[in-house]
C-alpha cells in the first residue's frame, strides 16, 4: 500500500529592491576669458547618473540644474565681487537649449539590464561664455550650480 506524501513548500518573497539613483558631476572649467576675441569661450563638464535595482526595470528620471548666482537659469552669471560675466549651461552642443529645472531639466529613461549591478549614464554639460563682454574687468569669476536627479 502506498502512503500519500504530503509535500510542503515554504515560499517566501522578499520585497524587491526599489531603484536608487545617484548623481556625480564635474565642473565646466572655462579657463581664461579673452574679451577681445570675437569667439565665445566654450567648454564641457559631465554629469553621471548611476542607478541600481533588484529588478529588470525601466527607470525614468530628470536632471535639474539650479540657476546659480543670477537666480535665473536662462541668464546665468559668473561673478567676481560685483563684476559679472554672462554665461550659460546647455543640454546640446549647439548651445540652443539651456539646462535648468522644471521644463528645462533633462529627462531620461534607462533600462537597467542587470540585477543588482549599477548602471551609469553620462551626460555632457555644454558651457558657453558669449563673446564681446569687454566691460568685465580681470578677476577670478565663479558660480555654484546644484545638480539634482529626481527619479
């Protein structure tokens, strides 16, 4: 006579790890500005967003840049005391779309393909000081921009 076997499977499910994203950035080093030249002073920096998840998932996020010294992301200024040089930061190499917050933030989606392995995406920040700012005296000009990733 056969005895029926009772098989118990204990199944447990741990909650999946939600996606996390971090941001790192390098500065945009303009170097010396020559007001006599008829060319703008351009340079680039990098923003890196690293996301990780316990699942294969699509992570959408936006990267916002603060307005800095001027309080207006469409018209940023490098300052040396009371003196200012106009400049801006852009999402594109043509310098046509300034990078700010809200509608001017950079939106992106990444597919995290590997479980528990961080996935990094790099973004170029295009900086430009327009030519012809001859009224700005010599000095060390700077601005402080905060980059924020929201996911």
